[in-house]
C-alpha cells in the first residue's frame, strides 16, 4: 500500500514538472515574440525616420536661382511652342496668349520638380496679376502645368530641372488681357513664387531693378540706353516697325512715344534746337559701321533713377565711349527729359528721391581711327557722369556728382551699305 502511494506521488510530481515546463516555455516564447515584434517595429520606425531625414535633406538641398532678366516676353514669329501648342507671342497675327519665358539655374545637388507658379502684381487695379476690378478683390495668377497650351498654364515638358542644370527655360501662358507690368525704367512690380514638389517656394521680383554703380550724397543708377543721330544720316529715316532699307538703316524695332517700353524705339519731342525741329528718334543702342562713320551728330540718353534720400539737379555732365586706343565718342550733357518734358542743362529740374529722368548727351567728338580696316563687329563702352556743379553748388556743401557705367554701344559691321544681314 505504501509502495502504491509513493508511485502515485512521483507520477503527480512528473506531471506538475511537465506542466510547469510548458508554462515557462510559453512565457519564453511570448517574450521572444514580443522582442521580435518590438524589434521589427523599431526597424520600421528607423527606416521611416531615415527616409524622412533623407527627404528633409533633399528639401534643404534645393537651390533655384533666377537668372537675369528673370522673365522674357515670348515674341515667336510662328506663335508655336514645340510640343505644347500655338497662339503664343505678340508677333502672331491673332495671338491668343501672352507668354513668358523663365530662365532658372538649379545650383543644388538634387533634381527639382516645379509644380506651381504664383504671380502677384502691384500697381493699378486691373493691371497684370493684381486685381480684377478693384483693390478690394485681389486675384493673383495661379499657374499650373497643362498638357497643351492654355491660359494660366505652363509647359510640363520643362518642369523638371536636373542637379546642376543652368539656364533652364520654361514657358507659361496668360490670357491676352493679362500682361505683366513692365515699367521703363525697370522697377519691380511683379512678385513671382515658384513652388516645388518638396514644398519649397522660391521668390523673385520682376523686372529686375537697375544696379547702383556710383553715388555721392544721393545715389543714382543707370538703366536702359538709346541712341539717335542727325545730319548725314538721320535716325528719323530708320524703318522703325518696317523692313530694313539698307544704306546703313537697319533698325526695325517698333516705335513708341515717351515713355517707351524696353526694346522699342522712342520718339522724344520738344527738344528745342536739338534734332529735327526739336524731335529725335532714339533707337536701340547699336549702329552699323556706315552710320558711325557718316559724320552724323549722335545723341545718347541714359535712364537714371535717384535712389538716394535727397534731391539734386543734374545741370552738367559728360560721356565717353571707346573701343580701342584713340577711338572715342565723347559728349556733354545737353539736358534732362523729366516727366515728359525737356529741360536744358542750364535749367535742370530738381530730381526728388525715387524719381527717374533721361540724361541726354550730345557727341562733341567722334573718332574712328583705324575702323576702316575692321571687318567685324565691336562693342564701344565706357561711362558717363552728372553733376550739379555748373553753378554756385560747386563751391559749397551742396555739391553733387556721380558716375554711370554705360551699358555699351554695339557697332555692327556691314560689308556694304545696302546690306542689313
């Protein structure tokens, strides 16, 4: 009997040991599964965190730079943008869109995808991408990629910029009734925001404002330059807006009255004894060699903006352009064209801060030594100056002077006087 009891106790102890082992094994397996699960979740977290860090680094690596001049009006002779559509450009017979090129460089280390463009113009209600009819109803332009040309769309074929790609261009279209303000002289009137797929926004203002080259007391900056001529050759005979006539008359840009937009020829009136009965036709700053050597009297104007804090009166000044050695176009300030009126240098107006005027110089000497043997085009460049020192201001603390880096006068070689190639 005792033996049977002992055997039963041993059997129960073995069963308990087995049950205990199963429980311990279950706990161990549960703990191991938990560790594996937590480890997997942590790995997923680390992968997501690393991916987010990589995306953030890529976002910070985007670096778009807008190249000068920022925007260019598309003036296509066919009105067709390859791969996108037609109806673009002011030279077409019936343009459907006002189109612009943006030129961008990607200086970052990652590719950039442009997803949207925002434009907000300042100025009068109804002008550009500012307002529809009143200042209480702002309507900036929102431009999205479109597979074919359409108002408020841009060409998606050019929306991606490779790393290190420079001078990348893409075109966007606005309705013909929406033209971005482009004042002359250049003054920023359009804020343009370029949004990318990574959430970055790159902003620039257009038109780019003229740079400041020199200053004394109150600053000024030079803008566009144009040239007119009278005498043996007269810029009034240029076929402005028409077909070249030869004999050195090769300008064909369209003519506008004051103030003319960039790229146009400009007619100034009321110039007193200068020009043809006080009228001069200023064309874009290039000449054929036949015009330069014709013995004509040249007039050049430079747009100057008073970017200083005080007013000044530009009553005197000089100009010097040169190509090489003794080749020079020298001139003196004859007057200022301000607010649509001409003022002789002796009666120069006071130019307040922020205002602009045309400083008009007349050539006093033109030397083209050795030019007859030159059979290629060359750039004449140099500087100009203005001062209020023609009177008593030269003696006291009111003296003002400054210099301007002139943008350059291109002399275009033509093989014969009947050519405008």
